[in-house]
C-alpha cells in the first residue's frame, strides 16, 4: 500500500478511499505506541458513524484505547480475521490488519484528514 495516498486522523487512524468505500485502520505508530495488541472490538456491520465517533476498542499489554472514526458513513465490513487474531494487526496494520470498510455518507469526504506529510510532522512533534 502506498502510504502517501492515505489520509490520517490526528488520533492515528488511516483511511484509504476507493470510490465511495473507505478502508480504515490504525497506523504503525499507533501499534508501536500500544505495543502488543491483545484484544480488538469493532462496531457491527450496518452501524452509522461520523468523524469523532468511537468505532471500537483496542487493548494491549500496555493500555486500552478507543478507536475514533475518521469518516462519516455506514460500516459495510469489519475485519473479523484481525478481531480473531490480533497478531495480524501487530504485524501488518496497513494491509491485512485493516479494521473497517465504510460506505461514505453522501457529500462526505476525507478533506478534513491529514496528508502523510502533515501526519509525519504531527508524530515527529510527539503528538
């Protein structure tokens, strides 16, 4: 996956758009901050989310963190494999470790999210 084409939330979720479908995951930085992810819970298919909504919880040996929706739309798929085996998320957060697929709400965009350059600057500044 070309990380420069993704959009990033300040809360460390990434979004990849294909038509009106957005794949959402957490960044490598987030995985590294959590250390080993031990538990993952995600919303059910059919739920509607908007930016800032909690769409799940990720737990590690170090902490529990909410997952924050970066986009508005309907959850059309969840990564059951990552829920069943969190090692997938630890090993490949930008690939097999994706979390949700969301059908964007009419008029919704990713314009409010950070570019790769902006996100890299945010994490280099310790946020």
